[in-house]
C-alpha cells in the first residue's frame, strides 16, 4: 500500500526504471550526495532548545509539521521556532552499506530495479 510507514521520502515506485544500478548503489552508500527536491531535510531549533531534523511535510501559517521518520511527526508552532535551516544531511542513515553484506546490498538493488 502507498505511504505505508509514512511519507518521509519520495515514492520508490518505478525507481528501477528511472535509476541505474550504479545510481541506486551510490544513493545508498552516499545518501548526502543527492537529495530529491521536496524531500530535503530541515533542522529546526525551538525556543526551548529542542533540535528537530526531518522532512518538512506541512507548511502552515501557524505551524510546521516535520517528519523525522515512521510515526515521528512533530507539530511545531511557528511562534516557538528560534531558527530553521535547510540541512545538507539526508535523513537516510549514513553507513547503511556497513550494516548489510555485499549480497544483501545486491539483493536490495535488485529489488529496487524490479519495482
């Protein structure tokens, strides 16, 4: 089903047709190298010192909604935002390739190519 797990990143539907195997591997190994427009991460500092890093999913006049992962949405009143900057860090974890075997990485890329 679409959007299972939230909407933190772009849909992967059809990614195999749009991206080469090399592009997919590079995106996994170097997630900060390229980020899909509209899914850039933002860093928000609130007036109580809280730092929230995530994708802006709603931009309302009175509040922002930031998604920091599955079931991790933050509603932040604009009045409590001390600072907001676009981050050059992807919310996709760095080092994912170190947590999987070469075969698991190859299987992941094959799966992505198939969808």
